[in-house]
C-alpha cells in the first residue's frame, strides 16, 4: 500500500502543450496524475507489494501511459521499469519488476509527459538467498573429462562500500581444466557484471573478491550470483549454476545500511524534517533509541567534519562515496574517533546514540545534504524516506 509518511519528490516533466495544426492554436494536454497505488494481486501480507505483485494505479490522464518507473531511494542506480498497456484515463495496472526496491513511483507516456512521483511505496524484498558460506560440491552428473567443482560464497547480504566485501571461493579437483572463468551475474536479467579468469590450481581453495562496484561506479542494488565455469581442451564445460533461476552462490547487494543498530523508532511530529525549532526549522529527522546504542555509517566515504557544537553536541559529517551527498550524525554520546580525511566504510561503527548538545532524550539527529555539501552550498532534504527504506532491509 502507499506510504503517506514521506513527502513526494518533484516530477520528471512539467505540464505539456501541443500545437494544433488544424486549429492553429495551442491545445492544453493534461499532465498525467497518479493519486493512489494499491497492490491487487500476488500481494504479501497486509496488502504489501513484492516482486511480481500487480499494482493498480489510479488518477487522471493515464490513458497514454506506456511504463511505470520504480525510483527506489535516490539517484538512478536503483531505478527499475515496468512496461504497461495503455488503460483507461483513470486506472492502469503494472507488475512490480525484479530488483524494484521501496521508493516513489511515477508513470510516463511515450510523448515524454510524466506524472509526479508518488510518496514512497513499500516493496518487500524477495526471500534471502540460501546461505552457502562453506565449500560444497556442485550438484548434478559429471561429464567425462571435466573436473569436479566445489563453491561457496561468504555472505547472502552485502553493502556497497563495506569493509568486508563478498568473497567467492572454489576448488577444482580431478582432471586439470584448460580454462577457468568466474562470472558475476545480475539475477534480474542474467547479465554478466564482471568476469575473472583465474589460473587453475587443482586441489587448492581459490577465491575472488567483489566490492560491489563496476570500476569506480556502484553496480546498483539487487540480487547477484557467482558462476564458475571450467572447460577442457575439447570444449566440454562444467558449470556451478545455470543462467536461469540463479540461486546457488547468490547474495543481495544494498547501497546503505540503517545507522542505528538497536531498537528504535522515528519519533513524533517534532522529530520530523521541517518541524519548528524556536524560530528555525528542523533540518533532519530524529531516530529515537537508548543512549549507548551502536551507531554505524549508513554509507561509507570520507569524513568531512567532526567536532562539538552546543546545539548538535558531538557530530560527524561523512561525504558518501559515489552519492554526491553528505551524511550528518549528531548528538553522539562521545566524540567519534574519526578525524577529517579518514575513510569510513558502510556499516562501520562511528559512535553511539547519545543526548549531547541541545537534545531532549537519547536519539540520533540525522541529516542528508545535497551537493556540494553540508553548509557548502548544498541543501538539507527530508531523510525519512531513505531511512525507512534502509530500515526495511538492514
């Protein structure tokens, strides 16, 4: 069902006008508008959406819509698209595509007109992959002349920018293969994201490590899987998994983790972004938790500022790697050990929840700032939609 807690984002395009060649004047074309999104088929409990669910979008001027965009958190790295058949002017249906994550939804027509983004839609992630942390033999019959394969993957949940990356381990025994290839595949379309060609060392445990990136860019959240292929001189192949229905050595990759690692809530009206603060406005959102609760970096990056302020208390500002955003943590119980310029990893401990500075009760005051950054020309924006999304999968 549609979440109403967070404010909607700006739309993709303004209202359109089309020139009428027959009448010689300008004819106003109504911009599509989505007023509600509901799960109507293959829903999870409490009518929540999940991968494969059918949604009904209602609104106005929807007859020309050709696809629905699931925007995820922020940026385009986690955007997914669902093609739809034109429906009535007030209703259409769309299926939640593989890889879609919680976030706003919009609808777009081939003409370029787009509806404004809705408030965030909650989308449940698929069940976690089956763990395979230790080497296990690859099932299936053996073909003559090919080696036996054992594989294992270190984790089923990984975070981009974390210190501990995903490690794929394997062992080849029996006939020595003429070539080995390790592929990392994106589960939603079985496309190859990265390839390694290690030299075979029969009987020895070998491994490759992936940090969640393609070059310097984030590969994007979603499910991935490793596949090992060994071939002999005759071209006969042995594979650890097939492209269709990737399950073995699979894991889910996320772009952020929730910063408060303990029991918490999102407070009342006064905790929200934009709430009054004695002549000024609240520039973040408060996450209420017990003092001393572990606090981690939601996204890794470089420390930009640390210090103490009479209002903010102990605070820390991290420039999130690859995001263009600054992440601000305030009211820490004690000064963070990090200093300006330090590298911090996603999920790494940066301090504890406290109530230093001008704070009533133990909580994390969390802010997100657009580029170029915190009090450097950027602007704060409502972090609650992102916090809710990170909380759902962390």
